[in-house]
C-alpha cells in the first residue's frame, strides 16, 4: 500500500497562466503566486505597505537629483568664480579699492530683477508694472520674513527652483527616453548662453519648474495636478497659457477612443466624444484661471482690463507682428549697422544667433531623423512607458518595432495617437508664440528673446538626441560656454543684458 507524502491539510498551489496582468514596474517573475487559504493571489495584486509605496515614489526622484547635482554644482561654482573675478573689469589696474559683500551681491540685481524687488516691497504701485506677473514677487515677499532683503529672497527662490527644475526635466526625459538622453538634456540647458538667468532673480527658473512639472503630470494623466501647476505657471509668466496646448494634446491622446473613428459607418465619433467628455476635461481650465485671477486683481486695483498687454505696447514697444518680423528686422539692423564690430551689430548677432539656433532645433523636432514622431527611446504603448511596464523583453521589442515602423501621424496601441508629438507641438507653439511680440522701432528687435529661449525645453531634448548620433558635445559646450561666460560677465558688471 502506498501513502501520499502530501500533508493532509496542504493547500494546493494552482499554476498561473501566462496572461496574468503584471503591474507597472514588476518583472515577469512577479507572477509567482502567494498562497492565502484556498485562494491563490498573483503577486501583481498584492498591495505594498505605505512605507514601500513612499520609498518607491521618492527613490526615482532621489536618483534624478543625484544625477543632475554635479552639473548644477559645477555650473553654479563657475557662476560664483565669474562673479568674483568680474570685479577686475570694474576696478582700475593696481587699485587698492575693495568691493563690499553687499555691492558684490547686488551685481546680480539689474533690469527686471529690480522691478520684481520693488513689487515684492511695495506691491503694484503703477499699472504698467503689471507686465511683471505676481507669483514670483509674492514668493519673494513671503521669504522676506526671513531674509529681510527682496534680492536675497529672489536669489534663493530662483536657485532652489532651478535645482528642482533640472530634476523634473531629468525625470521627464528619462522616463520617456533614457537616462543618457536625460543627462545630456540637463547639461545642454545648463550651459546655454543665457542660462545664468536661471540663477538670477528672474522668473525663468520658477516658470520652467512649474511648466515642466505640469507637463510631467500631463504625460502621466494626472490632469488636476497638471492644471493646478499650470495655474501657478500662468501667474508667473503669460507664456504659461501655452500649457493649454500640450494639456489637451495629451488628454486627446490618452483618453480619446479613436477606434473606427475614421470609418464612415459605425459609431466611432460618438464613442470618441463619450471617451473625452469626462470631469478631467475641465482641469485644463485651471491654466486659464491663473491669468483670470490676475486680470480680476488688475481691474479691481487699476480699473483697467489687461493692463499688462497695454503696458507691453506703450512702455516696452512690443506689438503683434508675424513670427518672422523680428528676425528679419534684426538682420536688417545688422546689415545697416556702422560695422561688423559695432555694438549694434554684435549684440544683434548674439540675439538672432541664439533665436535661430533654437528655431533650427524646433524644425528638427518635426522633420528629419531626430523628429519626435519617431519612437526613439523607451517604446510607449497606450501612454505607458515600456521601461515602466516590463513584461518581458520580447514584448518590449515588439512595442519598439511597432512604434518605429508606424507612419507619421498614425495611431498606436488601441487607437491612441502617437505619444511623442506633444513635445513637438508644445515646442513649435511656444517658439512661434514668443516671436509674435518683437520690439518695434528699436535697434534691438529681439531684446530679451535669448532668455525666453530657455523656456522651450523640447529644443534641448532634440539637441541631446542629435548628439547621440553625431557627437557635437564638444562643439556645443565650447561655443555655448564661451558665450555664457561673456554674457554673465557683462551682466554682473552692469552692462545691458536682458
């Protein structure tokens, strides 16, 4: 007589089928079952402890911070040394004069920085100052409770926001492309000729941080978080309104059901409309609400609707033109300047050169081998990164093949629109939008435009993709770094750099 060696009260373990869904971030080995009573629970259904959930959320951000920190520290150390040794351009040779620390610190206080300091101290005393949007000076005012100095408060805000901005940019590019691509994007933005404005008491770093974090949440379908961040961005700069475009591009891509929508028969259009008409659709209204809040304040304070638009025309000579007017006008000014080595010619060459450089990158984002329509980096299917949903190398390779072989503008994964076009659409819209208001009747039509180019982060992603193929790293770093040194030296010595 044979006896079974199976214990009397043993619970049978069932074999897991191959098609068990795997939660994002879990390997194929996660299908190993956990026996609980007489029921087998896939590992993908287990809920991690709160501590593990917090750790899993923050660890990627910590790794991103650790990766970008050497770039941030190296660039800011260079800013510090340039600011120190730029004193030699102020002091006369063999002079015994010594600049005090306060004067040295205020070498970073010029032009717009002075306007934000004044608003933080006394509010909007004149209606034309409403061109400087309120969120940045409001933060300065709050931090002044500790610093008692608006400039020092502004420098702290800008530099902390700059560090956070680079971290978000790294995470965004790392998840949608890869870590090497993310590192180069952060590096190229950090050494752009006007990148020192990210450390100055200007709004660039705060705006970029809010815009990038909003964009990051759009890509992940966190609509109300993205909308709230967009509200703060539009309270920081008017350019925040352009976040509406990627918001609804992403919403359409992730929520739109395009199955059979192009067929003449069936209910494809009705299904598409039903898929889009959800409460989250209205989260984009928060982006417009930021501007609306400021408009209401301005009307109550000065009884003028949109005073900042009027001030742009009356005090800054900025009027609506076609997107090419400023560039063409700048080239004409250069052609009619006293000479190639004149102040007018050199300054306009610097301005138009940086604007055209970013313009070329934006063109390459929609045409050519580095365009965003090509499924480079992580293959994304239905809005989920292949690097996030690891379900075996075979499926990842299949998704990559599908992403790269599909024609431009095609649909992907359950009728979803191509995932990378949002970058290109936002980059084109922001670049063109910024070109609409050049300076009229002035020798420098593209005044401040090189600084605005920092906001077009998709251009730097394209630059990182180009470098992966053609190794332009050294050329860009030497050229851009030299101009960065030049412009920062001029800025801290009081020259006209806006």
